[in-house]
C-alpha cells in the first residue's frame, strides 16, 4: 500500500488546517487505499464541521451504501439535497437525487 500521497496531503493539511478540500482529499485517499471505515469517519467529521461541503455528501452516501448501511446513506443524501437547495447547486442536487433513487431501489 503506497501512502506517499496520503502523507503529502496530511502535511499540507498541517499547514492549512481549515482547508476543507484537503480534508476531503484525505478521505478519498483513504477510500482509494481501502480504508473505508476511515474514509467514512473523515467525511462524517468534515460534514460536521462544514455542512456546506456538498461533494462530501455524495461520497459518504456511496461509502455507506457500499458497506450495507443503506438507511444511513439515504439520510446523508437527504441532508445533502437540502444543502444543494440552500447553495443553489442544481448539478450536485441532480446527482444526489439520482444516487438516492439508486440506493432506495437497491435497499
């Protein structure tokens, strides 16, 4: 498992601790490296601190659904959809809506 990129991202975050994108990138790197539980924890923490970070809702819902937590994934989609309405982000809203529908059909 190559963790060089993860270490680089953590070093950047140490310099910019308030950077939500870096926290998101670290979560996605955990996902890429097979650390699903850590990725979920990272995204949940990010959304707790920055509920306006819309991309995190999609990735968190995907991870939760992939681990069999469909009800939690649907809840995350709903929360993300509300944020999309507040932000006026139609594209993200459509993507989350589609993901929510897919998860609901599979549940």
